C-alpha cells in the first residue's frame, strides 16, 4: 500500500517543473502544514533507510483536509524548500485520488 502512495506522489510531482510552483499562502508549525489558516497535512512518519548504498531521509505527511486537495504539488514543494536533502511524501487518501488528464502522460 505504501508503494501506491509513493507512486501517487511521484505522479503528482514528477512531470512538473518545481521551480514554477507557487507556495504563497502556505506555512507550518509543530509538524503541521497550513494553507490560508486551514490545516492541510500533518507529519505522519520519518524514515531513514539505505537505498543503493545511499543514506535516505524521508518525511511522510498525511493529507487531513481535502478542501485544498488541488494544492498537493504546492504543499510538497513548500515542505521541500524547508527541508532540502529530504525526500518528501504526502499520503493522499486513495479513494479520492483521480489522475488528471495531464498527469496520465
């Protein structure tokens, strides 16, 4: 199941130039991500692993508010800017995940 979430995160972010993603309106406090005062996601796990002989640090956030689910790319980039060198994942409730037309390619 975790691999499915990783795949979903990769699909969402993989085809986008992250330098062009707007993070206006996002902030964080106490392991929680906010957008315009709404709680978006909370830190669910921190993982350390060895992958192909390299030490990997990963933060996994859980999406807790679907009101701004269209801001998944933005929230990932917001966290990435604050935690360089970490892999960032956002677990999106799979029953609500729909691949948009431009993400299928």
